[in-house]
């Protein structure tokens, strides 16, 4: 079971199929240098495992002390707030059309 709250970023809870980084390790470029972002395959795996473990309505949010999983979804959605961003599971953010 992946521990999404136990790392600097939730995606670090899973291994990377692209560069073979282990859980907890950052993705690497082909040159061996640290990648500036996680590989898409790793993000996709993290999303799939998070949904499998916590359900499709759950969210993970940064707190003052790390990460917190909310099984009921994003606080802004529940409170009717609209910050202009649709937040998708874990990593993808899409700007709402004006």
C-alpha cells in the first residue's frame, strides 16, 4: 500500500516505470540528473493507486505539517468556493474557462 502522506510530494509514494526511481526517490533524466518534474507514467500510477486506496471522491491537500487525505473531496468544492481552478486527483490542474 502506497503511503501518500509520508513523502515531500505524494507522487513519491510510487516507483517510476520510466526511469526506475524507487518510492521516495526523485525521477531522473536519461543523463542521470534529477528531472525537473515527475514522469507522466509515475503521475498516472500515483493517481490510479490513490483512487484505488481512497476512492474517487478523495483528495490530498497540503497542510502546515505535510499532506492530509480528505475522503470527502476538496474543501473548496464542499464549501462552494471557486478559486478558478478545477483540481484533479493529486497532480493535474486545469484552469477554468472564463
